[in-house]
C-alpha cells in the first residue's frame, strides 16, 4: 500500500504524522511524497482557528483533485471536533478521532484487508533528518476560554521518560542534530505520572526539569529545544538547565495579550507584571536568549484602549519573533459566547498593526548579532546553492556555498538582514 501523509498546524501534529509514517513503514507499506502516487492519503488536521479548519478542508479537496482514485483518512483536532463537516465534504473515506490516532495504520489494515494483501516489499524511507519533533505529552488540564485544543485532545497524559529517552536516542542514531520537545502543555510534563506526590508537586515544573536533565545526561543529542511553554510553568527552578550549551537559548512563552483585563477574560494565570519578571529572569540567566510568543488580537471585549495597552507592552518586551492570531470563536469554548465580540474589520486592522510591530521586533533582534559568529544547523537548499539554517537562538540564517551543508552544524558569521533573518558567511 502506498501512503501519503500530511500534517497541518502545530509541531505536535507534525511529530504525530512522522510517527504514523514510521508505523506504516514498519508494517511494510510504502511512504510516498506525492498524493497522486498514493493508495491512501492520511491527513492530520488542525482546528485551532476557523482558518486552520478551512485549510484542513482545502487540503482534503486538493488531495481529492490531485488523485480522484486515492482513499483519504482524516484524523487530528478538526476530525475530533467537527466530524460531520468532514462527512459533508464527500471525499473522506475514514475519520479517526484523536484517541485512536496512533492506531490508525492498524485500523486501516483491519478495515481493508484486501489492501493489506497487495503490499509490496517496503521501499527504504528516509525522512529529512535535521530536527526531530518528539512528543512528550498530550492534552491539557487548563481551560483558556478561547482554546478548543483542550477539548480536542482531552486531559494531560505524559509519556514515560524511558520511552522518550529511547526515542531520542534512536533519532540521534539516525542522524538528527536537534530534538524539539513537543506537546500541548509541556510545562506540566509528569504531573500525571506521579499521582502520590502530586500534591507536593503542586504546579511546579519539576517533571519537565527532571526530563530535560535526563535527556542532556543520557543522550548525545547535539541540540535540545523546548517548544511552547506556558509563562506560569517557566520558573527559577528551570534556569540552571541552560548552563548546558546543548539546550537551545530559545523560549516560546505565549503571552496572548499584554493587558491584564484581557488576560483574565482569556483565563490566563498571570499578570503582565509577572510575565515581565519571567522575561527578565530568562534574560539574566540565558545570555542572547530568544523570547518568542503568540498574540491573539480581537479577543471578545478588547477595546481600543486594551489593544493599545497590548501593543505598548509587546513593544516594550523586544520579542525575537511573534505569531499573531486573529481571535476565532471556536465551538464549545466559553469565549465564543462572550459578549462584545470584535468585528472582523477591527480584528483585521489590529492584526495588521501587530504584524508590523512583529516584523520590527524580529529584525531588531536579528541585528543585535551582526558581526558575531554562531553555530548554525543547516537544513534546506533552494535557488541553486542558497542554504537556510537555524541558530540555537532561533535566527533564520542564509548563505551560499557549493558545499553540501545539509544536516551539518557549521559556524557562520551573521552579516546583515536577509528576508526573515540574516545573511551569513561560513567561517
Ligand atoms: N483564536 C485565535 N487564536 C487562537 N489560538 C488558540 N486558540 C485560538 C483562537 N480561538 C492561538 C494562541 C495559541 C496558538 C497556538 O494559537 O495564540 O498560543
């Protein structure tokens, strides 16, 4: 059976689609990189905003157009929250909820035994080997009022540390140079694994800290990166971890809003003052750290004054990168029923204003490093000999060379602004 796999949305979705590809491959199926070659297309969908849901539908329609004969199986958060919308698409052969996602290859084989018999010997499959997204937990026990992911993925479940360590060691042996720890709420990692000491653990991030310590001590990964970590989970107890230079100097601390009243309506557990304290803490302990964030504009009740407060606050922080989201009412979430929903036009205007600020902040952060040399993990080549890579502090770096840099960590001197990052010379 020839299988094409595609994930939309977050790093967690990407880690899951690669895990599914590995399972299909291990079962003897062939992974193809074009839908038109596939007997089955597997889609891991997203529904974090209505735009993500729309993209999920568009992708399915495109796959169907590219290959009218293929079968399509859909899983992920959109499939979990809105299966009836997928059924209405008239091109979906199988819908699998998040709870059964990992078993999807087995489910397919059981439902379609004839397909299984047509299996030909498996062709070697080599995913691009630079950065591996490793899932450490799923689900979230918070109830941010805008968030549908907690509904789509359920309560927190942590993977065992032994399993995670084994997976990372395997990825390192396969040649991956960077491991990115992913999940819905990684700061809560382990709180569900030790129920007897849960009270003592309280809301501490000691589970995550212990896990990172073990990964650094017991695996040879050259780089370890954290994905999004909630501001309230980032505390003093984590800071000493960055004494190890293999831990990337990058913190994604989703702020969502820079106005306390908006944060309260969002159900976020911090004030802007507390957020600043975390940022200062990080900057003191981790020189050159990149602090990146997510901002939602146009949350219900966000007045001009509240938005201005957020703009000023965001500007004052000096983020390395900002992902801007227009608030999107999601089914089943409290915020969708809140009064004073913001008009689409106002959301659009605020989004544009925040984008401009985001671009300036990103460029200012990059400029600080011109003239200095950093190790860059080189990932992809385009336009002939132009290479693109990433510093540990999340600056996108470009250079040209005829040498094959793919999946190497090579020192480069950052020279000037280029696209969304910096142009550099290999040293
Ligand atoms: N509308 C807009 N943005 C949202 N996000 C989550 N839910 C919504 C929503 N309903 C954004 C948050 C989060 C990121 C992954 O997606 O900023 O951090």
